[in-house]
């Protein structure tokens, strides 16, 4: 496995892959890898001839009061996992390498970025699209892999790729879960033992909602059901529960008549957890 820290080296290596005619997959990460990331890597390995994984904790997607410094890091362990998984190349730049002095251009999908999680975390998705666009330009992969867990992020990146004609295929990979249903996330290690025990309520609420959604319920009633289920867990502090069109993320009203996504943002102590589920009413043949 090759490790590159500069854009120059990474670009040169990617050029060689292209010259070899290899189909290149990119898995962008912020490190502290868990099974969710490793599933992205496995998919990339299965679907691409060369796999590049980037590890970069991107400061521009953290707000001023957010946990950039507290974000967990363990590069040594990450590199061991990636090497064992058969990754060809790791791109491990530092902040000065990707944001040199004078760097000011941003990439943003303004409508999709400012709704839902974007309202709770102003500027977050602008940071994500900017760094992902930079990584796409440096590596120039044929396909890039993102988890469905960050559903809004995935839809925003799809939008950006389409709008800016990147010509890169975006592969969404289903959420990996712990045995008790908690969606895997690097933030889970920050939970206290009590909050960790309480957090699987999110998955239980989504399971129930998925079953209810088959019967084409009223959207408001379904949302209330999810909120009530989560609020029954006293350690959970709901920040948002949203039900949106699964593709456009537009709000829904009345009877559920199309695939929808339920998006959760819930605090446990200091840790904001997100989870999501696409639910489909029965009789929907889209
Ligand atoms: O999902 C993440 O880990 C990050 O938002 C990403 C896509 C690597 C950009 O920093």
C-alpha cells in the first residue's frame, strides 16, 4: 500500500492508474475507521481495479463550536486496517496541504445544503462539498463511495457531481449497524456508557416507522409516532425528525404515497447522532 501526503504525489499516482487504464475507486473518509468505512472499502475493492482511500479531518465542515479538535483520530490503526483490506493507495494530507494560505473558493449546493442538518450545522455541507470537489479533482476517480447514513450529504454530493459535470459515478452504501442496531459512527466512542445503552432507540423507532409506512399513513402521524418513540427515552434530546421525499428531500404532506426518507438528528449528552431510513409505502411501484 502506498501512502501519499501531498497533492502532487497523489496526482502523479492517479495519473499512473489512468495510464494503466485502471478503473479507480475513491473512498473519502475522516479516518478513525469503523466497520461502516470498511464496508465502503470492501465495495470499492469489489468494484474497482484500484482503490484510493483519503483520510482528512476537514476543518471547514466543523462549525466554530463543534468538535474538530475532539474528533477522534488514530492514523496508525487506520493504515493497518486499510493495508489488511488490500487498499492500493492512501492519501493523507494535512490541513496546510489542502487549504494553503489564500485558498478561498468554495463549492456549495445552496438549497440542499441549508435545509435539515444544514440548519443545525450552518456551513457544514459547504465544507463537505468543497473538500469532496478538491479530492475529486486531485484523484479523478471513476467512482466514489459514500455511506447512506449521511443521507443528505450523499444527495448533495450527487447534486454537485451532476451540476458541475464531474463525470464521476457516486455509489451509496447502506448503513452498517452494531449488533443492537446503533448505526456505526466515529462519534459513538464519545458516548457515555449510559448514552451508548440508550442510543439504539433510534434504530427501533426507524424499524417501527418502516413497518407503519407500508400502510400509507398520514405523514404527520408517522413523524409524530417516531418522535414519541424516541422521546420516551429520557436520555435522547431530539434536534430534528424529518420525513422528506427520498430523492429531492422536499417536504411531504398528506398520505404517504412515494418513497420517503426519515432523517433523525438526536443528541445523547454532548454527542449529536444521526440516522436515517428510506421507507416505501406498499403499492408504490416507482
Ligand atoms: O462523511 C465524511 O466522513 C466526510 O463528510 C467526508 C465525505 C469524508 C468529507 O470530509
